[in-house]
């Protein structure tokens, strides 16, 4: 079937009217929106009655109390001679071993020209101790020294 092409046909009045409405609505100004939030926020004053309810984080007191008396090299692996405060004798330990109360030996560093350092870890906190640094006193020894000092006073 052939298509009929009609030329010189004028647009109808209805289409002109709808086109004008569409153009008028597009050119109209939209209503202005007002912000809901205030321009200046009120200042926050902390109450002195509020305090932190969290306990302080645990401290690595046992790792800090370990006494390192020496480091030896056996084969290619360094071993440290340590004395834990609650133990009666010293012992040899390697990197990766665990001591009492969650203390572990993280690594043993042997640098040229400096004292070897043993890195302990307790509660996720690293504590570095050099050979001969600090003392290892057990709690019973500390209590005995406190009693004698108090009796002398």
C-alpha cells in the first residue's frame, strides 16, 4: 500500500494551545524553598557531671617487670636469658614463646655495636628491654621489703 503524504496542512488550534501552556509553565518561576535548619547552630556545652565510664586500658606491667640478663646465639637462633618477676629462677627463651599472663617474646634484636634487645608483648603493647635493664622482683620480695621498711620507721 502506498503512503499518503499530505502537504501544506496547518497545525490545529488545539496543538497551538497546548504548546503555549507548556511554554508558559516552563518559564514560570518556581516557588522559593526556605531552609528548615537554622543558619547558626546552638553551641553544645558539655555537662561537668558526665565522666568516662570506660575503665583504663590494661598496662603491660608483667612485661615491664621482666629482667633480661643476657642474650646468646645458639646456631643461628638468638635466645634470651630472662627472669620473670613471679618465677624463682631464670630461663632461656626464644622468639615466639609465651610466658605467664599473656606475655610473649615477640622478637630478639641483635644489632652490631649495641646491646641486644628483647621485645615482649602484653595486651597488644610492645615493651623493649635491653640486657641488664630493670630488675625482676617478685611480689613477695616487694611485700617483704615494704614490711621491713615500715617496721624500721
